C-alpha cells in the first residue's frame, strides 16, 4: 500500500526491456545518435508541429532550464503559491536564472486565479526598475494537489500572458495524467491554448529518468543547447533516455499508464466517499487523492503497512480540518495494484 | 571500429540486467532507499574509510559540484591546460561556482607541472584582493590524453595544495582505467596521496549514467545535499543509479572492464608501433591512444568504417606533426572487441 | 515642499566642505589611506567594540553584500513583507547571493511579527533539502513606513535568530533617524540586542554617497573584501567616502541632522492631526509621515507645488481608505525647512 | 613624487567646486533629475550621435556591466592577457555574467594581436557546445601599459568582431589619455572604428567617482537599467556623479587634464632617456612610463620619497631585465607637478 508518491514506483517492464535492448552496440554520444533524432521527431508528431525538445535529468532541471531560457535581469516569475518550483526545488529556479524571483499567486484548488495573477503582475509596472520586471508565468498541469486546469482556464491565463508579453510555461511533471483526465491531445492542452514551454515529465509515469523540455516555438530555444550543457544536464549516453521515451510513447503506453494511475485514484476516492472514517478534501481529478482522517487512524493505517505523507492544508483550499484530524495525500501510479487499493479501503471501514 | 570515445559504448550486460531486476516494486525516493544507503556503504569499503558520496547525472556535474563545494568569492581553480573542465564543459564550473576562474597550468603529457602550478598560484598573493583568491587544485586521472599521474607525482601536487591551504580534486571520469594501470587501490590513489574530492566516473566504463562525487573527508560535504538539489542533480528514482553501481562494483566488474579497455588500447598501440604508416604521439598508459598518421590515411580509414576524432596537438606535448599529417585519438572501452582492433591494425599495414 | 524622499535632498554643507577640503594631495587608493583607516577606527568607537566596516556605493549594495556574506546554497532570508530589499532592489539580494530566496513575513506597522517569523522559519525543517535552508533574518530600522522597533521587539527577534542559528541583519538606511527616535547608542540598538550585521546608511541623512556595511563580529567578514571587490563596490578614491563620514560623524552632526528630520516630521504630523482634511494613517516615529487625504486634495497639493508619492496601503496596516481617498507618504530630511512644512500644513486647512 | 597610480590623486578643483555648488536644493533621485538628463544629452554631443549612457560607481562596474549586457550562456570574452578585467577585478566580470569565461589573448605592448585573436576565437567553433560560445571582444584604450591602439589597429580588430558577429567593448579607464595622445574625437576613436560599448572613465582623470557606460547603439542597452539597478550601481543622489561630469566635460577640461598627465609622462620619459641609470622598457604613449632600473636604485628612490609600483614584466613585451634589475611603473595624472617630475629625474642622474 505505497501511496507516498508516484516516484516511489520503479519502471514499467516495456520500458525496462527497451532500455536493455539498447545496451549493446555503439552510438554517437551527446544527443546526436539516430535514436535521439528519431525520438525528437516523435515529439513533433506528438505535438502536431515542429517543436524543440531537450532531454534532461530531472523535473527540477526541466523547470529551471525553462525559466533560464526566458531569463531577464531582475526577472520575476509568477506561479501558484503551492507550485513545485517554489516549494520543493531548493532554489533551483533562482539558481539557474541567477536570481530571478518567484512570486506566489493565490488560487483555489491548486490553480492560479486569473484575477490574482493580473493583480500581482501589475505590481511590476513597466519601467519601474526598482521592482524588477515580469519574465514568465508558470502553471502546473496536473496541479500539485491532483486537480487540473480546464482548457478555458488555461486560455484565460494565456490571454493574460499575451497581454503582458510573457511566455507561458507548463510544469508537466504529471502531464500524462492531466491529458488523460481531460481527454485532450498534447497539442490541444498546450500550444493551441497558448502554452509556450512544457516540462514534459515521464519519470513519475513509468520511466527511470526521462524528462523532456519542449518548446512549442523552436525559435525560443536558440541558446538552450548551451544552457543545458552548462547546466551539466547533457548526458553522454543519451540513448538511455531516448530509448525510455521510445517505449513510453510507443502504442500510447504512456496514456495507458496514466489512465491506470488515474483509475486507481478514482477507486481510492470512491472508497473514501463510502467510508465514514474519511472524507475527500476535494474531488481528485488525476492520480492524487487528498482526504481528511483522524490522526489516530493515520497512525493505524501506517501500522497496517500503508505508506503516505501527511500534508499541510494548502493556503488556498476550502477544506476544514479539526484539531484531531490530518490531511493525507495518496498518490497512485502506473504500478498501483487494485488489491492494494482495496486493502486500503478495507482498512477505512 | 568505433574509437570515437568510450561514451559511444552502451552498457555492460551485467549492469543492464541488474537495472532491469530493480524495475519492479516500490522504494523510497530521492536517495533514501535501502539500496542507496547500501551502495553508499559500499563506497566506504571501497575507499577504506568513511566518505561522503553523492550520485549525480554527469561527469560535468560531478566536477562542477566538487568545485561548488569549496567555492570562495573571487575564487580561482588551477587545472591542467587541457583539462576537461576547462575545455569541454561549456562553462559549467564557472556557472556552478557563480564565476570562479579556471586558470590553465602547463605540464607535459597532460599532467600539471608542479613548478608551473606553484608559480601560477603565487600570482595570487594572500590579501591582494584585486586578483582573487585561490580555492582549489584539480587533476585528471587518467589524464585527457591517456596518461596517468604516478603516485609520487600526485604527492608532489598535494604537497603544494597543503602548503597553499587548498583542497585537491581529482577528475576521475576514467578513474578505473588509471587504477588498473597503476595497480593501486582507490585509497592508495586518492586520500593516501592527499586527494580530497573525487569525481568517480562509471558511465564511460560500462554504465548508462552513473557518476559519484566522493568526499574523502565527509565534513567538507556539509552543504552538498543542498548544492546538489539546487543544481537539479538529485534524481527521484535514485535506485536506477544505485543499482548500476551495485553491479559495477560487484565482484570487481569495474576493474575487469577497465582492464579490458586498457588491454585493447595496448593492443592498438602495439599494432601502431609495428606499422610504418603511423607512429604513437606518446606512450598510452590507459585506454586512449594518440597517433600521428597522414591526412590521406585518416580519410581512408574512415572510408573503411573506422570512427575516431582528429585532435588538436596539445600545447604541452613533444610530438611533431608535419603539414600533411594529423593527430588522431583512438579510445577503447569495455565494449571494444579484439577483432575490431585487429581489423584497424590491418588497415594500417 | 519636497516630501518625495529624503534622497531628493543634496548634501549637508559641512560634509560638502569636508569633501572639498580633501580634493588636493595624494593618497593611497582602494581603501588603504590613513583617512580610511581613521574612519574605520571611528566606527569602533561608535559601536563601542571592534567591528569590521566596509564602505559601499549604495544601500542596496550594503544589503545585498550583507546577505552575500552569510550565503548558503538554497538559502532563505526572512524579512518584512514591505522591506526595501524585497520591494525595491530589483532582485539585487537574489543576484548577489546567486539565488537565495527572500521570504516575506507579515507584521503590523512595518515590523516583523515574531510569531509569524517563527512560523515561516519552521516551514523549512532541518535537513528537508527540498525547501532550502534558512540563512538570515533581516529587519529594517527605522522601518519602511517610518515606525521603529522598540529594543524589546528587536530582542524578541534576535532570540528567534539565536534559537534558529541565524544571523540577524539590520537595514539601517535610516539608522540615525531610528537612533534619535529611540534615544539609544549604536551599540544599544545593535549588538547589545543581538544584531550581527548593519547596513549603516548616511546618504539619506546628509551625504552624497556614503554607506557602510558593519559587522559587529569581525570574524563574520573574512571574505567580505573579496565579495566587495568582486561586486565592483570597492572605490579607488575611497577618501571621498571616508571624508563624508568624517564630517558626518564629527560632533554628532549625523544625530543632529536626523533629529531635525524627525522634528520636521513631527511638525507635519501635528499639523495633519489638526486638519479636518487629512488624518494620519499611523503615528510617525521618525521622518516619514503617512496620511490619508481625498484624491482631489492630493491633486490640489501637487498643483500648489507639493511633491510626494501616493503609496499602496501596506498589507499589514490597520488604516482604512475609502474609494475617493489616497494614502500619501511625506518624507522629511536634514534639508527640510520649517516654512515649507508650515506652508504645506496651511494648504491642508 | 607620487607615481603609484593616477587614482592616488584627489579631484580637480573645478570639479570639486561644481560638486559643492550642487549641495543645496532638492532634485529627483535615481537618475531622473534635470541635471542627469542634461549630462546624458552632453554625451550625445560628445559622441556625435545618440548614445545610451549609464553612470556607475567604479571602472570595474562599467566593464562588468558592459559584458553583462551582451551575456550569453557559456559565453566567452576575448581580451588582452594583461587586461584589467582579467588581472585586477577579482572575478567581477565572471560574477556579473554568471560565469562567462575571459580568454587571454597575446599581443605585443598591451595590444591584442589580431592573428592571435582570430586564432583564439576559432577554438570555439559554431555549434560545438562543449567549448562554449564567443560573446564579446574587449580592448583597453589606452592599454594597461600606457600604449595606445592606432585607429587602424582598432579597425583591424573590429573587422574580426564583425566577421565573428561579436560586439566590441573598449575599456576606457584612461579614455581621455588615449584620445589626447591620438588627437582624435570620441566618435573617431570609437563607433567610427566599430567600437560598440565604452567604459568611459573619469575617476582617474580628475573626478572623485565618475564612470559612465556608453552604448553607441542604444538598442543594445534595453535591459541595462535593470542590470544596473540589480547590480546595486544605481545611485540615489546621481547628481553627485552628473555634476562631476558637468565640470569634467565643460570647456574641454577633461582633455586639458589628460594632456597634462601625458605631458608629465613625456617629461619623465625624456629624463629617463637621458639617464644612464634607467632605460625605458618601451616608449610611453600616454600617462604611464615603464622603465628598468637596478633593484638598489629602486630602494634608494623610495627612501627619497618616490612612490611607485614594481611591475611584473608583461608576458608579451620585448624588454629584457637582468637579475639585479626591476621594472617599475610610473603613472602621472592631472595632479602631477613639474617640480616633482624634475626632482625624480634628478634622482636618476
């Protein structure tokens, strides 16, 4: 009953086998192999347009290099108050941008509120150099708390981005989970809604280590080869990432894996809704379920072998928690098994 | 006949299998799994003392974070004029140190000359703030051109480091090749000679992506967990690195692989010495062979399927090259095959 | 009727004359002249202990280098939500610390609330590397809105700093105004209350360009000479700063100038309190007066020649403003004249 | 007999008086005063075209911000091996560019050799990301050793810059001295020869602290307001710099002062040429004289009150020095007096 995080899972068998298959032989290093080029082409198909794509080591790297690519002196980035980049990356975005500032924006259920966003941006008037200058907006899809932006919500934010002349980044550490939840294509969830740069995560959804930074407008990525190399993110044996992506994208495996994770979360949520001992903090939309239980039950569950994190109540959610209760986060993944879900639900009865 | 670089090889079968074996199940993320801890312990045994060890994505990351860990404002690092960190890392050391300067030091055959080293360091007198302040010395073992520092040569440099109060770093992208060539233990080649920090590379010697940053004095590494995380170098599924190291270090596989690579280089060198069409630029000591051939022969070899790089004549070597000749670099690896070597030698006849 | 800022004033005559007197002759450059040394000694007397003092160009430089001197990777600085360093320095603190994060802390009337402070610090638990690590606390004395921390309030914050192992910085852009308001000595307002580093500003209080960074524990400043030089903040003709400080500190001129500015502010405040057209937003304690007036009156005052800024209502103040009102900031200085104050008050009647 | 450096002098009386005259009254802060704007206009006239001009605190700041304005990831700057920015700025250029590398280029008598320059640039082939990417060329006029580039020599370098697509920066810490020596106008010595950015120094030539960063193409300076502010180089009371420049540029005072300094150097050089105890290391062209004397004479001169620095023999000069000799540097300034020169020459007899 491992619900700590989707990155506690290992790697899907098809991906593991594809990687093993690549073990022999020789290949050009540093991203110039045929396989690398073929996978880059695959991203063009995936996004239904020519994109620039860069493999990097971690989701944090993808986010940080995305911001580095649009960096400005005294730059200010707007993201949700609970965004991974502001809460969990140890200052990597600031480091890779040489000191850009991340400004937290409020918004219910993990989504940036457009009014709050514009209000924050307006605190940095053009040419008032003392405050710095806006340089990017970043949204997380799916969000840190398992919700998704609906297409029109993304559109509303990208309209602000356009009006303010700012690029729009999407932290897609759980891109596939959102895609499946919304039943959209990558193009429909990104550039067709005005998203410029995507951190396209695959690690959490069945790979060992496969993250791609995608620019929907390749012209924006002119300096990225240098930015990535200088950031120590250019692998020599890039085949080991390319081959993971190969299996990941093949036959829509990635969507299948995300669909499974989401389904498992739904099964969890259904069980919780029927339990008198727990209630959902909010409706889960992808593969993360947040629910409120008694502190004592939390301890019991752990003794029974369940692994999960207690969570701080987000600033911007409507759930209420009494003194003897805790909010817990349950994350499912491609590797979650029905019987583990059911066993957990059993414990809630 | 692939001699372009040892990072053109894939991954050794035992390592590939060990990785595949780790695919299932769940495990704590971000370096806290049992396997991670066990492999860290293994490094203690390997170095015969308690060390601090950090897995990172690339050799460039290992070098850059090593320097970041001993960073000083206005800092100056002394390395060989042809060191990887100064020639091939796109400014990563400067970036991760927020602008430290790498000062190239001369020295024959890829090895820092101790007299030149001390002379360069003395250009930065204590308290003369205008020039900056020395912060580290870095040597490469084996060197960029396939030679090795003998133990007494390392000792001579570490004596200077001690006298000047500077930490000594070893870029060990090809650590195993040097170890085997010198028939020393890791302890004998490092801290017993005064080396403080090691970039312990395994990627070039049979792994997909496995680099470790080793501090022989763990007290020096207090901030490294933050430095690594902020550098976007902390993998979530660190098992995929730990398991590679597991197989790599098991039953001395790593030494066996390096010994094979070195042997293949020796076989190449022997063939070259017997050829009238080529001559060794200098005696190879590990897995890199540099030889001088006619430009026309270089083209012929390529047409016959040989893959290798032409190389700039190092500033500090004694070889001579005429107008119609080129210096070529031939790198062998764990995956090099005798018959490919022999076929190449055949072409030289 | 210039109340825009205290940095709109020029320079006090005694300081100007002292500077002119220094014009002739020759002197050692880069901070090593006898005058520099003598003024450094003067700071020892001023603070009643041996301090390390560094002249820099701007208050922003003083603040940024203060933080750079205690920098840590993934570092987090806690300051008031309206602090100058977070609102008005265009990311300089982040830049000079290579990406440290400034976390805004709430607190009424410009002063950090100790409970809010500790609560924010506790969001960064020891060894939870994902969030980064606390590195300093900064308070502003007098505050951005003209109030002061009472000694026991500073003590309360320094107790937190000690408990958390963090250095305490004081942004003293208006150090003298606070000192005079509280009738304390520099020692009493700083290290005796646990303050470690002070941005000692003199520019706003009668100098052209004279800012000093003071370390009450000189051991903390070991690398500062390099940090300052690398930051392009070491003047060659440092005499021009030293001589300003000479006149500034002589015969307590600085306290006299600050007392005048504070008195002028008090006169303004008294006038406002007697006006039916304006009311104080809060009680001014130094040389900044904030009051609420009708928007139409604001325009009228400007037409009559008054110069001042309208101000955003601080997040953490209790004043209320109706739709047709504005908050305005009136700053007095050493150069403010009674008749200008009185003329302004006359316009309020 | 102060020949240590031109920054050991104080400030010219006319400049001092102009500054004092500015002491009273009030003025807009942060560079927006009428005087600031007027002086900016003056630079347009001076350069005979619209330029963008930014006052900063030090020559190091001017150089570092010049490079920051053309910064690229993995960027490489080419400057003379003895340039101030590479020898005497404690890593400020690297810091302000977040880690760009300065590559030293050889060249006789302080001037970059065009052949060596192109050869160094060619070590960074387009799209070979491992080495980094060229981003600027910087020349020093007059050079660190008192020589000047002739117009055709600058043209030769700017032709390379254009061919390589690189901006050309001129470190003009002693801009006026070069201008007078060559009898050129600012336009003739800069943009008409292809120079893009100038560090226009006035401190060494009679000001307290007055450095300007000049962009001959204002479009290149779009982000500079933010870069300068973030670098803590935007003074609040900018009048104190503007007024210095006012007096400095008025009635060609600056050229007069530089002419005096150069003349004094010539007088020194003439005396040395007639002395049997000293010989010129090379022909001085501006206000720095380098000569070779016996070590014992150096000590004697100092005992007699002469102040000067012994100097390392530049890598790229043709002078020869025997064991018991030293190279000394004698710098004259606007404040040098004929009788001091003559007294020094007397001592050489």
